[in-house]
C-alpha cells in the first residue's frame, strides 16, 4: 500500500469522525464517534468517561530499534514492536515491508509518538491489513522527520508466525544513525514544539485530502504543585480539533466544537509531567491559522 505523507487508508472513517463533538475528558481508547448531518457551527455535547490506565502494547518487551536500510528477522504470536529512532528530512520516501509470513499478521506504523500504536486516532498512523499470508507493506512519501514506531501482530489473535521486517528509504544513500534511545514519554520531544506555561504560539494547519488529517504538535512540561492548566486555541480561520493527553495515557481531553470558536481544555489538579497537544484538521482539507496558548494557576 502506497500513501502520500501521513496517509493511512484504514483510518479514513476515523478521520471523518473527528468532525463531531464538543469539549470532554475521554478514555484514551475512545477517540470519538461520527455525528451525521452536523453543520459547521454546531457544537455537539459529549459525555465524560473515566477509566483506569489500560494495559499498553509495546511496553513489555519495549520496542526494538531497527535501522534505515535494514532487515530484521523475528517471530510473534502477539504484538511485537520496533522503532526507527530518527528519519532525516532528506528522505523522499520511507517504506516498511513484512514478508515470510505463515499466518495472518498486520503491519502498523505510527509517526512521532508511541501512542499512535497504542491508541490509533492520536497522532498520525498507517496500517496494512492484507489477508492470510500476503506480504504487508506501507510506503510514506515525504515523511516527516523524527521517530517512527512499528507494530507487527495479529488483528485478532492469537496467530503465530515468523516474519522479516525491512525498512528502506529513497534515496537509499541515507546514512543510518547509530543507536537512538526510545523517546521518553514523560519528556517533551520532537516532533512536538515545546512550550512553557504562559506561552502563546502562532501556527497553521494545512489540510490535506487524504487520511490521516493534518496536525501540528505541541507539548508543555507541567511541574508539581500546579492547581490547573488551560490550553486555548484562538484566532481560528477554519475548523480544528484540540486534543490534550498526559504522558501516562490514562485520559485524553478534547474540544471538538465546530466552526471558528475558541477551543479550550482545562485540567484541574494536573499530574506532573509532559502534556502533549495535538491540533488537527477536523476533517479532510480543513485548514486554519491559530494561536495556541497554555496558562496555569
């Protein structure tokens, strides 16, 4: 399967679903539902749900690093994860291929954050779900610079199979990096732009027609003792969604109001650590300038 930058056909329905809903605190696995027939200025109320932190894939064992231009032999009867520590800007295309299957395994690739594999719908991710023992492949044209995470496993388990994972680039002459540590989920890191409490930044999301929807990423490190933090999106010229998630992934806070009204997420008594802010097109082709602000008390 070949996609342009950040394209993932399997998530198209989910991308369209992002056009629905108002401010809420969500269980991180529930990223939204489609509400048909809503106008651009309609605000849809959402229920609030809470849940204990779920068991996460790719934690035990943690992802194994693979180098650009390499092939890795492995096997699995459950999910097994890998990561490319850094893809440089000069890469024109990035390809992942899984071959040698004896059972039906699927291939998942997430950009920037491990959460894209743990909770599809956060960040940008791609999937390949061929039937039976057919090779799985994903090609990303004009990939964003930064880390990529890979998961190989059965969609509905168990299914045991050996496999070979190959990661290649165009041009092929891109020098592979030496060992790069897995990004620490408790620390702000690329591709997120780090902000401080009290900061405001102007930026822009340029919409695209293909899923996943376009995004800009920000992050704020919240210390102990903060009573509350508020993330605001103002000055919108188009329709955007706001997602805020803590590094421990227990919850996702969202404001998916429609139109150009201010988007706001307030978190009372926030747990210390990194809070990642996703500003996303509400639906394909939605573009907007905006200002993101983080305040605290």
